[in-house]
């Protein structure tokens, strides 16, 4: 990420307040949009190793409600929600924060955006934890990740898109897998599909879906990457492969690709 600094968060458990900052090399207007737009937050808020936001609903006005939904790396679904208290684009955004994993306690998040020579200095204050010291510490660590994801997403937008295209064939652990899946395997396939949908939204996957091969269905993905190693890294992060159940990808480069 091109920025003056990496995200840093300090949790002051004595006051129940978190203060986090990051400098991002894009204008405040772009940062504010990424923090509020319904189609933006699912693109950057999360990672495959921790959790992914899959849906964001936002009525961005004072008194308007917002809600984010997602799924953890373990497949467990979650949500967090709140209400906008102040909306002053592109300078300030204040909203309440209510999460089931935090006992549905209501806290307040304040984003402050300042234009600087390097782009935007984003300062976040999350307050109202009271005596819940462990929750304050955990959220502080979480905000460092979140601001890092935001910065990486925004400063990578100008990068040239990789040009190589690869045919990726997902071979299941048995030929009749598509017809004999257990409930656990069906849940795994949902995680696999969610993962590829995210990569589709990012532009890394051009298309994907099952192929009706008479010898047994298999999965097809057409992937864009800088090189074969990049394609392999993308496929190895697929929950199906990571499950250890015997899924594997065969990867072949396209000689030419017309889109």
C-alpha cells in the first residue's frame, strides 16, 4: 500500500476508547465513498484468512440505518449494525455500532478525514466500551486490520490489471461428488462459491461454474493473474482446496484471450 504509514490503533482501556489512524494516497472523497457505499464495503472489508463482509446496506443520512453481514473463515455468519448520527462528506462520519459478539452493547464510531499532501489522513475513534476492557482491546486490533484492508484496496485501484488468463479446472475428490454430497460438503461448496463470487467482483475471476462432463462434473474457473504462480495462489486459497478433502486444481494458460 502506498501511504505515509501503516495503520495503527491504540486501545485506551481505562477510558474505553480506541484511536486509530492511517494515511492513504487517495483524496478524501474517494475514502469517504469507500466507507459508505453499499457496493464498496463488500469489496474490501475482510480477508479470506479472517472473515469477509458479503453485504452492506446503508441509508447514509443522519438517523439512517446501516447493517453489514458477512461470514467468517470458519463459515459462521455474522452481522453488525447501527445508525448514522452525523454525515458530513468527505470530512466526518459518526455512527453507532452494535454487534451480537459484543453483547449488543452500543458504541460509537467516528471517522475523521483530512486532506494532506500524501492523500488522506483518516482518524478513527471508537468509544463507549466502558469497563469492557477485553472488548476494547479486541476491537482495537480489529480496526488495524480494517484500515489496512481499506488502504490496500484504495491504493491498488490504479494498478495495471494483470493480463495473463488461465483455465482452472477444479477436480472433486470423487467422480460422483456432485450427486453424492453430504450436508457438510454442500456447505463447503457454498463457501467455495462465495469465494469465487468475491474474486469475480474484484476482477480476478472472469467466469466460473460447473461443467457437465459425462465422466463426472467438475468446476471451471477462468482466472486473470500476473503469472501462473498468481493463479495458483488464488486457487490454493479456495475453501474447497483448503478443506483437505481432496479437491485440486489443474491450471493451464490460455495462449490468447479475447474478452
